[in-house]
């Protein structure tokens, strides 16, 4: 399981705190791991992941969405988890 890309954290109904992470590290890791086995990636907005039957892509935008995805996904068994998504510190405080 890999996380990749930017995350947004709402500060009010119309504004977010975000970052400029490209998700490139996570995308390359998912592609490399898919050469030998199935890989799963939770991907933030704007991360371009080419269609590949060996890569399961789960999209998110907001930190709360990523948090829910991780809670759900971590109930499954993974050999490893790589958290390369850029999470604004304010998201971790919620």
C-alpha cells in the first residue's frame, strides 16, 4: 500500500491548506512494485497514474478522505506500507 501526492485540509467552507507535492515518488514506486505483484496506491489530486491492471488506484483529495481510506485499507493484509503523500501538519492535528 502506497500513499502519494498532495492532500488538502479545509480551513473553512471555501479555503484549503494544500501543498505542491506531485506524487511522483509514489507513482514510480507503484509502477515498480507492479512489475512483481499487485500494488495499491491511494493517490491525491493531480497524480497521473497510467491504467494498469496490477495497480489498484484509490483517489482522494482531502486529508479526511485519506484518513478513512487508510483505516479501511489497513484492515487488509499488506506486505508493506509506504506513506509518501504530503500531509499538511494541520491535518494530523485533527
